[in-house]
């Protein structure tokens, strides 16, 4: 796709940037960076984390800083051409009801997505606890490119007050609604790092599972940035509203501010505290 010279001149005149996107294809002009909330790996009939459902608030808030795009199209160089940040939530393992089976991450997808990130794109991937039809095996093949792997070791819902020395999100309070642990490969050139380790001194209010290990990790392959988090419910409306779920309501949390900073970091935007 070629950029129209007239559009390019007009964009310069009004201060709109036109550059090649992370896929190398010329991007259309945007006043805000494009965030794609991809539903491609979510099974048809899967109603968790829908943009007009339990993710309504987070999508609305993201629109303050991003041009938010939502679709279930395959993730190709064309569909990612002008995308700055790709957001994938709880990829599905099996079909829901009588609907078709959902696509899993393929070898072709891995090449496209790893190239997207290497060339400067941002990627945020979140999973969720067991019994949420979460696909792990094939997604792990993608995450391996960034030195990160999801495990089947779980921690129950708990509020974590993050240490002040934590990069990007230090001092904030994370209402974490159950998830698994991440394993990091310290030899990976993607430089994976544990951003949040589970603090065993802060106990789940309900439930006994409390595994030592990494709950949230980052990586920096090439020019891009990756965030992998082992919970998706923490961004749901019921988490923001502190209503909770499953008999657990975690009060006094900074979940939106944590996510705002993470999306800014992954997009190479200023991360400073919200005014």
C-alpha cells in the first residue's frame, strides 16, 4: 500500500504522523496510535471479555489515548499495518457449543506477530484461570519467541501492593483475580523480565493456592515491547467497580492505572503518573 503524496503533505501540515507501521507497510495517518483489541483467537460464542460486555469500561478508557480498533480478522501484515499495540485476551482452546472451533496460534501467525514486535510493535497478552477455555500450548509457542512460557501453577485472587522499586507500576495496588505463573528464559535475546512476582506475605482472602513465581512479565525483542499477564479478570468492569466475582471482591485497587502505564510502555508512549 502506497501513501498518497497529497495525504502525506497534508498530514505534515496539520501535525499528523505518517510512517511505516511495524509490519513495514505504509500506515495511514492517525492522530492517536492504533490499539487493536483482537478477538481472532476467541471462540465464536465466547462472551467473556467482550468490548460491549465486561470489558466495556477498559475499552472506553483506552480510547482516551488510542484509536481503538476491534475485530476478529486474521492477524496478517495487512491487518497489522498501522497498528501500534496489539491486545490479545484469553485465547480459546475449544469450540463453544455448536460453533466452529477457534483458530489457535499457527506457525504463520508466529512469524507475523514476532516480526510485528521485532519491528517496533507492542503486544499485550493476557490469559485467565482454569475452566475459562484458555488455550496455552500453541500460545506458548509464540511466547517462547519472547522467552516467556505460561504454566499450570495457580494463585488464587488476592490484592498485591507492588513494591516502590517495581519499574513502571511501583507503589500501585493490583487486584489480581486468579491466574497461573510464568516461566522466563534468562538466556533469551528478547530480555524477558519479571515485572510482578507473587508476594507470599500478601495472602488470598479466599482459597489456598499461592504459588511463588512470576505473575506479570515484560520482554523487549528487537524494537518492540511485550507484556504478558496471567489474569484477564482484573480488567473487567466488576474488578474496576470492586464488585468482584466468585465471592471475592478486592477493594482499594489501581487496576486501570496499572494497565494504562503498561499500554503506554508497550507503545513507547510516556508512562508518567496520571495527572
